């Protein structure tokens, strides 16, 4: 009886990682790299041995970092040093 209680949960978890991966792909297409990294990270947590999920997560982390670096450079050029600092901190947080 206990086994039958846990089988549906395993089935739901198997679907969740695919759902998170598809969401990550949608964010990737829209170049929303921080959202893509988050979705891929959830997929990796639920299916840690999947190399495709890991590859997409690493690429999204790298691109999110680069995107925040560009925002930081632009803010620094505009002498908005507080915004530049925040952007650089976010870039560092996404650095794989």
C-alpha cells in the first residue's frame, strides 16, 4: 500500500523537470537569461543526471552573467554608479 502512495508522486516529478526545461527553452528564445537559468536549475535539481539540462543551465548562467555585465558597463558609462554596482553584483552571482 505504501508503494502505491509514492508512485503518483514519482510520476509528477518526472513531468515537472520536463515542464521546467520547456519553460527554460522559452526564456532562452526570448533571451531572458536569468529566468532561463532559474528554470533550467529546477530541471537539473529534479533530474540531475540529464546532461542536456546541465548544458542549458550552464549556458543560461553564462549568458545571464554577460547580460548583467553589459548593463553594468552601460550604467557606469552613464555615471550611474549605484546601478552599475548592482548590475556587476548580479553578474558575479550568475558567474558559473
